[in-house]
C-alpha cells in the first residue's frame, strides 16, 4: 500500500501588473526558475506620429539604390550603470520585396505600418535566462527599455550608410521591486513510499488504542527545493511538510483499524506529523538544496474489533504527504 501520495509541487509563475513603457508596454511579466520573461507590446503614441525620422530610406544619388537592413531595436538595461542585459532587433524588411515602400515612408511610424502590413510582428517576448541573472546585480530593481530604429542603405553596393534614430522616444523604468514579485520555486519529495500495512499475532486486539498502537519507524522524507530570486533583496520562505489526515480508518475483514502518522513511538504522543524549515534566497541568486524530515512513525491499532478471532489483517490506509513553500 502506498503511504504517501507525494505530489510534485511547483510555485506558479509570479505575475506582475502591466507596466507602461514609452512606445512599448510590458505585459504578462513573469518569473520562473529558468527565466524572467515579459511581452513587449508596441503602441503608436499620440503626439509622436511625426516625431521620428524614417531611418530606412535609401541613399539618394546616381546608380543602384539598395536597402540592406531596416530594424526596430530595443535594449533592456539597468537604470544605473552601463551593463547591457539584452538587445533585441525586429527585422522590418521581411523578404525584401517591399524595400521601396519602406524607403518611401515619410516617418518612422509610417515605415512600421508598412512592415506590419507585410506581416512583420512588432510585439516581442523578452526572456532573460537564469544563466544571465548576474547581469542584474547592481540594480535596485529598476530597469529600462530603450527603443530606437536603424537602417542601412547603399549606393552602387559600396557607398553605404547606417542611419539610426531614437531622439524623442519615451523611455520609462520598470521597477520590479515595487511589484508583488515572489521567489520562483519548485520542490519534490522522495522517500519510503510503501510499508507493510499488516496487523498480525495471536494477541492482535491488545493493540486497541493509540497508547498501545503497533508502531513502525518508516524513516525520513527527502525534500528537494530549487528557488530563484529575481529581486535585489533577499527573500525568506518556509518549507512545510505534513501528513494528512492525522488518522484514518481502514478495514480488514470486518475489523476496523485506525492508522496514523506520529512524530515518535511514545505511547502518549498524539497522532499528527509536521516538519518545517526556513529558507532564505539572496537577491539575484538561486538555491538548490535538499532537506530530510525527521523520522516518521507509522501507527496502527484496532478501533472496532470483529466478532471472529482474526489474527491477521491486511489493510489499505490512505495517508498523504503534502508540502508547501510560502
């Protein structure tokens, strides 16, 4: 019989409220063990329709004009310091079949609309992998997304110019430390999953109370915990493990037996088992640790004797080990 239904436990992605950012709006920001991720949704801001030049215009002059690249660029960076966390580029040219349309667009917004009309997706998903969490060190929890545009055009294939723009773009901060951002964690358990649920012997019914229960030490449960803290300050958690219910009734033949988990084998110990361990995760860091619970004592006693002289009972006791991290 399986004593514990040891369910895999995972803290869900921690979700932040939407944060407004200039031309982009951050939506669905989340943290997990593997990454900090959020969606960048592009908006055409009122009052900015003619503020930004089209950097994807072809060079003027005699000869063959060509547009080599046309990009919308975003940079995710610290508010303080010069560390580049991530740079992303959206190719606005697609297959190059509408280069002339891009070049003829009057302003940057017009060029973006041309690209969108040809299937280019401006909205992006930004992922900062855990392997790069050290890039966040030094931040107070504030980050910025800077938007700009780039175009690279040539005349006769050799006379080339890189044009970039970004003047007037609105840049705002994302302050993760002011959001309800939790530590991302997951845990699992392993240990003694089955025991012999048997009462036997000529004097079976002498085990007729909690004080006279048949007790067995089934050992400890091993709890593995992985956590990542995407904030600058340390976070504290408590790992709790318990076995529920405290007692349960199982039948063997026409005899009822009370089953329970105990913290020790002493006669005066009440049924019930809990274990807790404090956990601390430093800012911009992760942990991978393992904890063993205290020994668990399994107890059985006859709570309702049968009318026959049974000397051996095979039982099915339903007790479950559960753990939380909060």
